[in-house]
C-alpha cells in the first residue's frame, strides 16, 4: 500500500477534498511533460493523448457499469450537476402541459450545488416550477411516501448516493422503485460524488439519468470530473465551442487530470494492485477511531447511524463544545477535520443535521471526520493517539473533567477569566492563595463549563452573582448556587445577606472579601431597578486607583449604554448611576460588561467617553437629567423592535469602526524579531491549543515554524482582560499577537489598540501560514 500521507498532519477531511495519490500525481506529471498532446490533433503526440483519454473513459465506464450510456469528462461535479439539470429541464420544458402544476424535487440533505442549480435553471429557463425539498428522517433516509405523493408532478428529481456530511447512503433500489412506480418518465439525477470508491454502482442497470462525479474527492487533482448520462436521457451540451468530447462538452480536455483519473480507475478496477483498502478494513478504521473518540470524550454523540453510512465518514458532537472549539483543538493536535461541509464552513450549523431533525446543539457543534479509501493503519493509529492527547489537553486546562486527575498538580488559576456565549459574557475571578472564586453573570449554557472549572481548580465560590435581572436570557446562577452555596442566604441576584458593611467616604456600601481583595457592591439602577455594579478592589480606601475591574452588567456597554425602556428601567436612575460609577472608579479602570457585541472584550470610562457622546455629556455635566431622559428615550426608541436585547453597538453611528492594525507576514515578523529583541510575541490561542502545539514533537522539527515565532507567551482570549489590566502602565511596548489563522489575533489586537496599546500588531494568517 502506498504511503501518501505526511504524518505531521493527519488529514481527516477527505469529503472536502483529498490529496493526490503519488501514482496519480506522477501520471499527471507525465501527461504534462510527455503526453501533453491535444487529443484533437491528428499527429502522433495528439493520438497518444487521445488514446489516454479514451482508455480513461473505458475504465470509467467499466467501473460504473455504464454500458451504452455516455461518459463525458467535465471540470468537476458542479459542472456535471449543471449539465444534468440543464439537460433534463430543457427537455422537460418542451413537454409542459397547459394548466398543470409542476414541481422539481431534491433531497433536503443534498449538497448546495444541487438546489442552487435547480433554482437557477428553473428561473433562467422560465419554467417556474415549485422546487420542493424531500424530507429525510432522523437517519437521513429520504421520505419515500413524500416522493410517492409528489413525483407524479415532478419534472426532475435529484437525490444523492452518499451524503458528504454524514456519509449516509440511500437505498437506490428502493428509491428507484418508488420513483418509477409513480413516474416512469421523470428525469432522475443522482449526485454520486461521495460514492466513488466507496459504494459499488452499476448505473446502466438502473434508471438513473444523470450521475455526476468529481476527481478531487478520490485522490485525483481538482478540476477534473465526469458525468454518466443514461443512453435514453435527453442531453444538451452545456459548453459549446470547438466540438471536443464529440461535441457534447467543448474545451480542450484536462489531460493531466484525466491521466490521474486513469490511475485511480485502474486501482479501483484492479483491486490487487491498489492503494485502496477493502470495506472491511475501512470499517475497522472507523471502529478504532470511534473507540478513541469515545474514550477521549465520554459524552460524545454520533450524529448518524453506522448502519446506513459509509465507513469513511464520522459526524459527531461533544456536549459543551462548539464545533469551532473542537476544530481549533484538533488543528492544534495536527488533525484536520471540518465542521459541516467545507463549502459552507462559515455557517455555524449544519442544514443536513437540521433536516434530520437532530437537536440544535448537535447541529451547531457538529464535527465531520472523513477519510478516503487510501487511509493507512499508521495514520489511524496516530490520529487516535492525538485525539487522546487533545482530550488530555482539555482536561489539563480544566475544560473537561477527568476524575482521575482532579488532584493533579496543575497551575492554579489566578485572576480573571472571561467566558462567552455568543455576545454574552460570564466573568470568573479566582484568587490563587485562598482558592476562592467569584462567578458573575453565569450564563446557563456555560453552567457545565463553569462547574468543570471550579471543580478542576478546586475553587470555592464566595458568591455567584447576577449584575441585574436579565431580561434577554435566564440566568445560570440558581443552578450553580444550589450546587455550591446552598446554605448561603442571598437576595434574588445572589448577593449574600450577611455581607459586611463598609464606609467609604460619606457613603455606606456592602462588601465581600475574596482573599486579599474586596468586592464592593454599588447600586446602579437604570437599565433595571435592581442593577448593581461590582467593584473588585485591592484597597477600599482608594477605589479610584485600586479598583481592578468594575463588573457593571448592562449599565455601560462597549459603544453604548444599556437600554432603559423595560418596565423596571429608569433613564433618570441611569443618569445618576453613571455619575456614581464615575465618582468611584478610575478613568482607566476596566469595565467588564455582561455583553460584548463587537468583540471588544473590555473598556474603560476614558475609552467610552471618546466615542459615546451621551456618556461624555453626563460625565462632564453638560446635560441635566431631563435632557438625558429625552436623548436616551430617543435612542431606545430606535431599538423598540428588539425587545429583550440591549442597545447594540451602532446606536452611536460610526463609532464602532475598528482600528487598522499593523499586520506582519511571517517573513516580515521574523525580520522584525531579528533586529528587535524587545518585541513581545503573544500567542493568544487557548491554553489547550498552546499546550498541544508545544508538546507535539512534530512542531518545531518539521513544521518549519521557527523558534522566533514560537517564543511567545500564552495569553488566551479568555484571559486577555486580565492581561490588559496588568499592563495598563505599559502601553508603549511592542506586542505582536499570534493565533492559528490570524482572525482571533486581529480582533484582540484591535481591542487592545482601542484601549491605548499603541504598538500592538498581529501576524496575518497566523501560525497556519507561517510554516
Ligand atoms: N456534490 C457533493 C456531494 C459534494 O460533496 C461536492 C463537493 O463538495 C460536490 C457535489 C461539488 O463537487 P466539485 O467540487 O467537484 O464541483
């Protein structure tokens, strides 16, 4: 069996694309250098090229059982899909009967190339049939009853042999019966992209009219594909021109691609001389990976049944972890997987899993791990080891609880952690010496994560608090308080009734002790009548200079103020609360809000005064409370429709524009580092990613990432606010933030820049492009 893998990275995203098999790459290279003729030329060079092309076609036909059907080479499956759909619909259009209502059917879990092409050609050809998605059940099987009821009026039906996200295959025999019993003439396209090399197909023995395929899903290069067209199916060339492919698809043929396909087909036909594993071996690999995944993540849920899916695709979710987190984790462990399909990797949920009716969290956290038939035992073994190391890194950084390691000596958490879910924030403060903690504004969806962190770090919460009664979400406070502080008597926001009273200046405040720090409660009504701000300070006699963080809930948000149009709101109350906060804390004290709509992490009064004219007017005494009421009412009214959400950044137009940050390429950064030893590299990936990258023995030796870029300290995004707090006096230093892809570092650098870190830069493209 040939070894195509680079074992530094274990590539488990074959359903997106595959590497080119070395033998196929060699054949493509030969075709470029030696067999480079134009198959249309009549000289010997051209004849040789044509011979290769026809041999490849014969191999494809033999492999697919195409018999008298046509086999045309295309640029890939998307072109094949257009060709089939366009051919079928053009013919169907010529047969439309007056007054009859027609539909076009496609499977709800189809690759987007299919419904999007159907909609496009339905409109362009002026057919305007109703396009209907065929539902699937929880296992991904098409609803045959639906097809039975609808197909009689269908001009075309498009289904898929194997799904790209779940590997679920359809029972094509049963499907065919259902279609043909109810409409013998409807044009039927089956997207066979993910079936090639994984399911046997005997196309001419079926009534499938069009079957598109793609080379790059099975170890051929991108840019080559093919389509089978049934002997009796209508056909209209999709690309006209020089008459290549017998006039069926013009354009000079992609001979290097064809040469590569030729090799792949040869291997599929001649199993003895193949790099491909048998189904049994692939099934064994799936079992082995499943075992490791389950051992690593005991609560893992698989999103499809193994009974009706090909062994090369595993789709799963880990409760409590988003797909982005698992992807980042696996990427750091040098295992490449994907969330959903590569074409829609910006989308945070899977329409395929939604169509299967799986719970929302499974769809939002779905991870697809897929491999091809050229997978090797060594790759599976390494993948399994790395999956276990990845899980280990998660438990070491207290994101997953491993009971056997609770007592393990690990670096104690010291200071502030910002957790987030969407744009909402939860804050945890841990005091290293006393092992005490504060939990502020706990979100219910983060309950498990907070609980895990507290247990793993063996922290005792002194209070679990909400800064106000949240109108837009329920609090996770009660559940956590019941677990950790069941005997503590508190008010409805979790503030202990036996908190000590403190005299500061002329005023009395309630306060809690956390190690050497004090948490001072300040009533700041406005957003709601119960809103409070919590000042964490090291010296109660000197709040302005010693308050490290002000947890101010929704009173002051980044770029705006909390809305004051709830029934328990009071704009006038807010006016006085803002002044009160201004009196008590310093202009640079970090404000930790319960929302962060714009990825800014934290803010300060001085930063907000610059961009929030209303706040500035209040704090500089240029408006009175009635003028504030008028302006605030006006602002709030523009947000009337978003009942239950706070004022979004944007209420003050244009003020949320992000700063332009200096960007380094890996080359320019290396040059900078070589001449300036004072540049500080900050790796802002999460601790588990950082740990994995630095423990993988492959990293420094093979990845080419030179020590310059790897020398940075690790300040994860969850700890960035503490970093900002600790470096308030050092805003001139040169910091370069680095992450995996450059997107987190950019956001964090912008946030730091806004707070006055004038020499902050980031590495464009992150570590991904630096090796
Ligand atoms: N159909 C399916 C099921 C696929 O997985 C893909 C690729 O993602 C396509 C169609 C599109 O194929 P191509 O990239 O060759 O255009």
